[in-house]
């Protein structure tokens, strides 16, 4: 029994000793791996520090170029704004059309900023011949991709040369359902303001490829109205009342011809036409006022403005039989 206990104790001691040996080997392996990783990291950091130290002059020079480029771009932008203002003032002195001023201003802005960027690029050491070749090749590709924009540009040039309208005119493009007052004529598009103050941006190619009506091209505009009266109403009296309204209206130009005439004999009414000339800016207010005044005056004077009517004649059965016997 005692011998068995002594033997078991010996075995336990041997096992503990073996476990200690295994643990020591694992710890030493971990320490070696950590040391190796630390050495590699230290070497990479040293290489990075060495790279920074070797390229400090180059980095400083590049940073200075970037700062100078930003300063040059800022100052160049100020100079471009000053030149644009100078050109705008010179145009104002010569009373050039506002559309021409806006178009030329857009061209100057685009061209000068392109020149500024070209100068900054050459300052970074890029050869001008390389930039020119790049611009040429890019121009061909962009030209194929933006044919519509080029047609809009050509349309803007045609608008300025032919002058179908100017800034401030009210135009109507019937085919496109577009109308409004011209506010700006830019390189590629024209801005219109509608009656309810909405802004419509119209490509210039649409304005040059479609027929349009310039409503305000002339300082005077003819007012053309028609009103119907009943066949039983006094025609001469109705014409005299309309003439009196036209000759007494302050917006009607009295030096121009004023006409009141029978336009047609309709199915339900005698159509009276009136024509007079008014200032373009007073056209709508005068039209609305005269239309209301005619209605109120006719009501007072007993002149009927009839609805559409259809007269139906119904024959009795007896009359139809008589017609059949006679036939």
C-alpha cells in the first residue's frame, strides 16, 4: 500500500514537470514572434521617415506651387470680374442691345477662365504643347458628344446677328407652346419670364428652328375685337355706341384709323368688328376694359347680345299629307 502511494506521487511530479516544460516553450515562441513583428514595424517606420526626410524639399516645393496656384486663381478671378465690368460699362455707354451684352459677357467669362486654368497648369510644369494636344483631342470628343450644345451656341449667335427679338420683348413660340418676356440671352439658352412670373429656360436652337411671334416688337399694336348683337337690335345704334367708346377712350390712339364695321352675319347674331390702335404696353388693359364697357353699355341701351340659337320648324301631320297628295 505504501509502495503504491509512493509510486503515484512520483508519477504526479513527473507530469507537473512535463507541463512546465511545454508552457515554457510556448511562451518563448510567442515572445520571439512579437519581437520579429516589432522589428518589421520599426523597419517600415524607419523607411517611411527616411522617405519623408529625402523628399521634404520636393514636398515643400509642391506645396508652395499649390498655394501660389490658389492665390493666382483667386487674383485672376478678381481681374476677370474687373474686366467684365469694364466691358459691360463700355457697352452701356454705346447703348448696345442687352442681349449682346449678356452674350459677350458669357463668352468673356468662359474664355478668360479657360486661359487662367491653362496658365496655372503650365506653372505646374506641364508643357504647353501637351496641353494643346489634350485640348484638341478633348475638343473633338466633346464636339461629338455635345452637338446639341453647339447648335444652341450657333442659335445664340444667330439671335444676336438677326435680332428677331431683344431683352424685354414678349415672344410666342406656337409650335412649342412657349411664351414669355425675354430676360436673358446666354450662350446656349434664353430665359423667359411668363405672365405668372415663372422662369422658362429655352435652348437657343428651338428659338431659331421654329417660327415665333414677337408681340412687342413694335411700339403700337392693333386692337381687334368682335361683338355679336341680335338681328332684332338696332345695328346703327350699336355701331354708334362702339364708336363713341373708342373716340373717348384715353388709351386709343386717335391719330390712327378707327373702324367699326359689320364683320359677318352669323347664325344667331350680327357680328360687329372694331379696330383701333393702342400702345403695346396698354394692349391687354384696354382690351379688357372695352369688352366690359361694351357689355354694360349694351345692357343699358337695350342692345341684345344673343346666345347661340337654332330655329326648328315642325310641320303638322295634316300638312305633310296634303303635300303628299299634291305630289
